[in-house]
C-alpha cells in the first residue's frame, strides 16, 4: 500500500519528533516505534520514511500512476511491479528536461546494461529492468522540492510510459 503524506501529516510528524527533544539531545524513532536517544553531541533528526508503490498498466505502455508525491527530506522506498505478461519495464527518476537524453543514452547502453547508461548524472534513482510479473524495490533520498519526471527506459517506452514525482 502506498503512503503519500499530506503536508499537514508531514508537519505533524515533524512537530512530534521535535517535541521529543529533551535537554538538547534528540530522541529519534527507530524500528518498531521505540524511541532511542541520539548520540551525545546531537545528530540529525531522522528522515521521514515514505513507501510508494507503482506498477505497469497491463500490456499498455503506461504506469498505473502518473503522479507520486513525497515530502522533501524523506527517505523513499519505492516498489515497482511489472504487471505485464510479456514486456520488460523499469522505473527511472530523472532530472527535469532530460527525458530524451536519458532515453537515447539508455538505448545506446543496450540490453546487456538494462537499457540504462552507467553512472548517468541525469538519473536520480532507478529500478532494474523488471521482467513480466516481477517487481523490484529501491530506497533513495528524496531530491529537493520540485517536480521530477519518471520514465521507462526500455526502447521506445519513454514516450508514453512516464509520470511525475512531486517533492513537497
């Protein structure tokens, strides 16, 4: 189940974390909801964790969601499920305005490299190329506030198989 935090829920979570500060040391939520003090000397507040789920839309060259949302500063765990019975797909988060460049570089990289250029500076996060009926889960830090396109880099799919991740 996808978890999209509203701005109000995110701010409420931040205020609860801030309310746990005692004597200058932060208390962070870890694992099963237990509070654990941060090491002496402070430390960073924990990043809100967001779980997102997205899939392909059957045999169509579409994702089942064309928009996703997450708060800035969050740690995102995204699961991509390939719901096709025959096609391969992936999920690739890219810098705005780089759709064609990433797609062309992916085509040049070829099947052996999963249709993705190695260490591409325009790629912010990506799943592997997923076979029909399978899934892949990745975890990454949310980029800065803004709107970021996501595409499938299998040859030709990027034209239709795309969406936007909004970081609030």
